[in-house]
């Protein structure tokens, strides 16, 4: 039987979210046009838990990797909360998608969420409906069909904090919910599922102290794994 989310929280040390929420990856050769505006939206992994600064977490490292591949500078922002499910992201975080006073609005949205839905046993059909509503509400708030990407859900063999007896059934549930992400991505224009949804199976120094989230090195490896797909999409924007 799977552990409850409360039992997992009791077992996994609580680490803070990474400091900061925005930045810019610069092109060493000089800027070429307006920077791409990337928003990373989601849960504790989107929030950079396991890294000290957002520059060293997923958003900052993905921006650097995309700039290296495309030559385009990336202005990135993070809107995330530890423990958030897809439904919580939709209900609690979407007011922060834009910065009207700065004229900042994303060209591309990466959603990193779903692990907490698995930990709370969200039914696949209900999870799929949550994802559909999130896509609808993000695009309604931004006023157009902004390109969106869903990071595929991770394998549990990277989560050393969980006993093996929990990892196997939880991994199966994560795959079940990940299939729902793929289904939704197939139904909408400019919506993509990125297969590399979690950090690669990592050596010890790629895991944070809680043995559940990536460390700065883990985020860098994950960002590089995602960057090829993201850069391909960026070339079309």
C-alpha cells in the first residue's frame, strides 16, 4: 500500500524553495533581438527546492541551456509553490502569470506539476480534467494560445528517501498520470509533453539533502536533457 502524503512528508526533510523568482540568461556574443520570455509554473521542483538560488535550479539552468543552443537570450520567471497539485496551481498561482507594470508576459510556459497529484491519489480522469482546465485558464488569462509544455512525470528510482516498497507502486501511478498529460497534449494546439520529465537517474551528488528533490547539479543535468526539445520549439517562435 502506498504511503500517504503526510507520511512521506514526515519522512522527507522539508527544504526551502530556491531564492529569487526571475533572471536573464545572456548571450556572450551580445543580444540578438528581444529575449525569449519563459515562465516556469508548478510545484516544489519548479520552485527549485534542493537548490539555493533559482539561477541554479530548473528555470535558470534551462534558460542557460536554451541560450547556449539557440543564441537567444532568455528572460525567465518562476511562479510555483511547494506541495502544489495541478488544481492548486490553477486556483492559486495564475494571477502571477504576468507583470503588468513591467510589460512582461510569457512567450512560453513550462508546467512542472503532477507528483503531488500522485501522492494524493488523484484519479486519472479527474487529473486529466484538472490539466485541461489549467491549459484553458492560462491561455484565457494571457489572451491567446501561448505555447505550453508539460514536463513528464519522473521515475521514483531517483527518490532515495522513499523505501523500495513505496517506489514501485508510486512509479506505476506516476506513469498512469503521465499518460493523462500526453492525452491532453494531443488534444490542443501548441501544447507539448516533454518525455524527460524528471532528472536522470542520478549519482549521489545530483540529489538534494532530502533525497527527494534534485540538487543544483541534478537541476543542471535535467535542464540539459530538456533543452533540446525546448530549443526546437524556441526556433519556431
